[in-house]
C-alpha cells in the first residue's frame, strides 16, 4: 500500500512539473532603448497649433502621443528593438474637431544618443522641438 501511494505521489509531482524545481529559470528579454521626443504640430501657412494629431514611431507603431490644444506633444518611454533610424508618422484622428481634416505625414528624425546602455538597454535617444507642419487634406 505504501508503495502505491509513493508511486502516485511521484507521478503526480512529475506531471505537475515539480521534478524540475531545482533547475535555473530561463529569462527572456528584448533589446530596448529609451526615447525622449517632443515637439509641436502646426499648420503650414499660418503656423497655428493643431490639436488631436496622433504621433507614433515607425517602422513599428510604437510610442503613441497626441498633440494638445497648443499643438505640443511629447513621448518619453521605452521602444523595443533598435530603431535609431526610425521616423515619425502623424495623422489626424479627430477629423473636423480641430478645424478640418489634415494630411497624414511621415517626418524623419535626427536622433542624438545621450546615454549609453548596457545589456538589453541600448541607451537613450533624444530629439527636442520637432516642428511638424501639416496642410489641410483635400482628399478627405
């Protein structure tokens, strides 16, 4: 009887995964960089601020920010993967609420590496006072 209980216990613990409790855990991570970006979205002609513009990083849709009532926006966060050659993509997400529909636009970045990283941390990249000028979109 004791032998049967022992076998059931060993089998149960083995099925539940307790047999490998003494092994080290494998950790998975992904390289990342810290990005600190800010700027303003304005109209091309009058240089008037535009609110409700979505700004994110390409090639992946990372780090979403929105322009406020003064057209200002900022992003301070982690970006996974090394995308030091990325650009901004902007689009009007609130339609006519900001005075009309504005064009979608891709804007290149000129990033400066301001801090070195180590291990999975690829460092800190910054660009400030990025002015994005948009025209009304006549196709929408």
